């Protein structure tokens, strides 16, 4: 037997590993280097790279960028653009222009394996490091965005998908989408946004249908201030029929998920932790919301179905686990904090588990704004009040049935006139004074 070096290494229990092959372009792709585009060059590569993009798009072929840094800006993406890089290694660094890459009235744009470096260079208002306008067939996949001086990704009137991207330290929003026509935002990791994680807006209230799923969003700030328009991990405004599901959200200056004038929204199966205001909102002029199977731990309040005065109505709040709700910001008025679930009109609140809500586990109504609310089959424990139900002048009907109450500080069911408690525990006596209320079958431990 001939003993060579490979045999000796294997005999010693060491596996010989061949050197890693250099990154290679995908089959059929054009190489940017053939157009004089060189990674690591100290000069701006925009002009050469623009020619390469245009030619590859004309031939409907992918354009491959080898690992390295490409200094560029203001690039235009025509229909059919396919840019491919090496994940974590192909980096486009902004030198100037309103955006790094942009497209308008384009189709079939595909970007994959690229890192977009914004360098905190300030962008014009509402612009994105990547800015696409009226673009269909978008596929943005497995890309990195860092230190955008505005929005990282801005999409206007676009259709397609943004998936498996990593977005860090955008000065404004990580992803801002307006007037979408079939968009999927899924599997992305977002951290440290200045004002918002994912925003899905419409210019006017109408059907949208965006899906926001399986994203991880952390450390969302509200650098521009305000009373809730900033500081939300996910914000849906005027966009109807949006699905927000299975996202993991931690640490936002305001809400994890805020639906504003967003009808027929579904907020399902999200995990929300450490929020400085209401964790999940459906508010103002909306009709139709399903908020189900979410986990909320540590927030100012848990879930709010609000603003019946402005037309907010019609919801199901089911199967949520909500706990540890209290005023979390020094100096903020605590009167609106510490509620597990708050609802106003045409809503069923069922099969939720609420624990350690400083003010009340469930708030049914606000002053005169109460109509057709059912609170049934919930477990409410270690709260100030179990259910705070409005009995103010003009308040409508509510049924509070078959709930389990335990370890409550002020009582199981208390009648309220706005913030003021005006009854004793209606679960024990006095409910007959309020024929608009049906209170039955509740158990107090």
C-alpha cells in the first residue's frame, strides 16, 4: 500500500477539504466586468454599470456582479433587468443621486444577492435607496440594505415580492409601499428603523391585498416624533384586505401592528414583545378586522379596536394571549395604558387569556361609544378590573358571559363613565339596573 499525504490525513481522522472555488456567474449570465465594471475601483462605476444593465436587460439575460464594492448611484433599471450578486459579498455603495437604483414603468425586475450601502447619505423625502415606481413582476430576494438615509426600499404602485432581505438602520422606513397591486413582503429581517419597519399605505381607501408574513422586526424608533404615525413595526393605512401574519416583533416606540382605516384586515399569529404603546391597533375609519392567535407580552396596552366615532367597527378578537400591560414611558399619562383588550362596536371578544393588565383586562366601550359587543369565554387574571364596561349615557348593548376571573384588584365587572368607575362589581350585584347589559355565567375565583 502506498502511503500518500491524503491517506495519512484520512487515517488520522482528518477530512481533507478541497479549496473553495471562486464565485462564478450563473449559467447564461453576462459579467459586469466585461463592460469595464470593476469591483473595488476607487472611481464611480455608475456610467459603465448603467451600460451593462441596459445591455443585459435588452438581451433579457442576468447581469452578474462579482464580489467586491461598486461605488455608484442614480442607476436606472429598464424592463427585464436581472442583477445577481454573491450574498454578503457584492456591495453597491451610494455615491449620490436621489436613489442608488430606481425604475419607473418597468416590468420583470429581479434583484438577488446584492448589498445596498447607503452610507447614511440623506435621501429626498419619501425616496428609497431602492426606489421602484409602477413596476410589475418585481422579485427582490436575499438582498441587504444598510444605513439608508431615508427609506431602504420604496415601492409606488408595484406588484411582486420582497423576500428574505435584511434591512438595518434605515433613517426613515425599512419598506414603504404605497398603492400596491399584489405585493408580498415575507421572511425579511428588519432592525433599527428610524420611523417605521413596514408601511403599506394607499392614497385613498380601497382594496390592496398585500401579504406581510414571517418577518422579524426589531428596534423601531419614532425619530420624527408624533403621536402614533411613526414608531410602528408594521403600519397599514387605508389599504384594504391586507393580511399580517406570523411576524416576530420586538421593541417598537409605539405599536407592533397598527391598522388605520384599513378594512377587512387580518392580524393573525404574530408574536409581539416590548411595545411602548398599544401592541395591536385597528382604528379610525375601518369596517372589518380579525385579530386572532397573537401573543403580546409587555406593552402599554394589548389590543385596541377603536374610534367608533370615526366609523371604526366590526371585529373579531379571538384566541390571543395578552399579558404584562402597563404604562412603560416615564411622564406619559397612565390613564390610557394598562388595558388588555379594548373594543367599542360590533365586536366579539372570545377565548382570550389576559394576565397582569394594570388597569383592566377588557374594556367594553368608551363613554357613549359602545354597541353590540360580546365578551365571552375569556380568562382574565391578576388585573385591576376584569371587564370595564361603559354605562355612560348613550352607551349601547353588551353581553358579558362565561368568563373566568381570578385575582382582580377592583372587581370582575365594573361599570364605567369614561375613566370613572361608577358601579360596584356587577358580576355580584346591581346588573339589573342596566338592561342594556347581559351578565351571566361568569366565574370568580
